[in-house]
């Protein structure tokens, strides 16, 4: 009876939180690294057994294994570099958080729009070309309107 009850259960259960698939260039580099590393391990075993049996093949296989170890190390580093390059080019999208300051360009644009709306003579387009009597607002006036600019920047 236990056998029949056990057969009703699923044999394979999918995990909902699996790892995402590696990007193609990274996967290609990883497969290449695994193949090169496995060949290197096989060469090392052949070199070891040739040395144990005092075969003439021991020394050439030892040299070949040393060269393959260098190539295998390079291929593993290639996986790491390819992964980092892919992340920098395609993977990470950096967006400012909600607490980030607005950019200088946006702040200036908001400030100009606020001055133009209030009729400030220092706003662009409000000054006559040859009129020397029109000057920018004093520094105290700009400090007074700073909280309004901050609220306007938050709304935008």
C-alpha cells in the first residue's frame, strides 16, 4: 500500500526561484573553460601515470600539462572578464533612488521656470537687450524662494 501512495507524489518538483540563464557570451566562455580544464586534468593524470610506470611519455606530457594549466587559468579568467564586461554593457541599469538629489540641469530649469512665472527680471527672455537697469534678483530673494523650488523639484 505504501508503494501505491508513494507513486501518487510528483517525482520532479520545479523550483520557483531558479537562477536566471547566463548570457550567451558568458556561457560560451564558461563551456570553453570547462572543456579546457577537463583536458588539462586528463593530461595531468596521463603525466602522473606515465611517471609512475617510468614511460618515456612522462616528460612530454608534463610539459604539455604545464602549458595547458596556463591556458586553463587564462580561460577561467576569460569567463570572469566576459561576465564583468557583459554586466557593464547590458546588465546593470542604474537609476537614482528617490532620495537622490535632482540633477543640476533639472534644478536650473526649474529655477528659471519659477523666476519666469513670477516675472523676475533676471529670468531669461525677460531682460531687454540694451536695458542696464534690469539686474538679477538679490541673493536674499533667491534664498527665500528655495523651499518652493525644492517642492517644485519633488513634484517633477
